[in-house]
C-alpha cells in the first residue's frame, strides 16, 4: 500500500481572534488576548495534538506581522502549512480575517463580530497549489472540507470541488462540514448548491445541523419537535435517512445537539448514523468557559476516531468529549494532552492526575 505523507489535510483561511480577558463584554474591555484561528485548523488540532500528521492549505499576506504570528502558532500546534504569500497592496489591500468575540457570562450570551473585509483567504484558488503533488504523490488519509471555505468566493468554491475530486480519486476519505452562513450565500444560491452537491457526492463523512442539510443540500425533514429532546433526535434521524437516499456513498452522517441553559452551562449531545448503525448521546450538562469551537472540537474528535479505527460507539463518545473539551478553554480549539484526558471527560471524571 502506498505510504501517505499526511493523516489529514484541510484548505482554510487563517485569521486572528481577539477576546476580552475575564469574560468581559467587548465594548467595556481594555485588555484582549489574541490567537490564530480558523474553523478548519480547529478541527485539525485534535489530530495534531494526539500525534497525527496534519496540514492546512492556506494563503498569507507577505511581510505581515499577523501572518508571521499565524505561522508561529500553527507550528506550535504541530500543524504544517502550505500557501502563497501575496503583497498586501497598500492599506486597503489584503489582510487576514479578524474576529472579535466575548465569551459571555451567565445570562449574558456571547457575541462575535466578524471583520472579513479584504480577507486574503477569499483569493484561495486551485492554481495556488500543486494538487497533483499534494494528493496524488504525497497523499492524505483524510481531507476535511468546510462549507465556510467552500462559500467564501467563486475561487474557493472551485478549490474545494477540485480538492474533493483529486483527493477522492487518490484514495483519500472526504469529510464535509456544511457550515451554512446566510451572508456568504446571498445571491449565490444556485452556484453554491451545485458545488455543495458535487462535494457531498464524493463525501464519506457529512456533518451539519438541520439548517445546513436543508439550505445547503435541499434535504427536507419533518418538524423538529420543539424542546422535546426525543422528538428532536427522531427528527434528525429521519433527516439523515433522507440525506442517505440522496448521498448513498456517505458512510457517516453526524450532528451535534446543544441546549443552552446559560453561557456557562449547556446540554451537549450528538446523533450519528454510521453506515446503518445509530449512535446517540442524549444531551448531558457540560460547563462552558467559551462555547466557540465546540462544534469544531466534535468534528476533530470524530475524524481522529475514524483515523484510529474506533468502533462506532467509541467514535461518537470521543467526539462528544473533544467538543466538551473545547468548551473548557479560552481558545476556540481543543488541545488534548492524550486520549486518556478525552476519555476521562466522557466518563465525567475530573479527579486530579498526578
């Protein structure tokens, strides 16, 4: 069997996030902490932390201190990166996306301000990369694609379609997290539905919530059942079965379940269809330091478990726990020390380890 250089690769638009210290609101804060961020690198962080070989395909602004900060952070997180550096083009030229977010506290919910004007990642294109070398010669066991990148621009949409095609042809498993964003889809519905369908038709793992499946892929489901959790679970099961009729080659369908008691306490669960086997974790209470990145943590754990060959029940338990882990830290990505930490979270064991 051909040796594959990477375990998981993802195209992404890297940016930075600044967060007020001490969970304060943005408008009254003077001190902020900065991190490098993207949903896709958040997903890869689980595998990279646990010793697998991960890489992002991205783009940088040449001679930018922010670009250097991002590169240093990726290296620190053991995530390889590949991408062109392009000239900024003056003060109104290119830059990395900027997220300003507070974590909320109690009944004051978190707020996120996205500033993506001039985002260099919107120019990501298939011509920026030697896709044959990356996927046919070097190779990757898994490719993670996100609807956020697939809908950033016409160029990024084509990049994701091209990656799905060449990676699948060369033996990679494809994961697609639909991640619908209304502002990205405005006036582009027909184009993006076509591209999302092309990607989903080559996908092995398809992740999304009710809105994602309906608006990205046109999958209709019955009424969600309000706050009745059993009705919600049955709703998602029926919707996944409808999706399976349209995309029969998908091996795993997955969604998370979240009920917000307050900013510090959520009920967290999951519904997964693994081939013909259902695995359900009914929502359990988790303490929340910062909710942003919890879904990415779940996806990261799911893909790590698939790469490690976990059984369906262990796979979903691990993903649930990596999502819960992400909610306990100020970054929007989880960095498990080892698998034992993750299993302790699932088991509800917070005792000290000496």
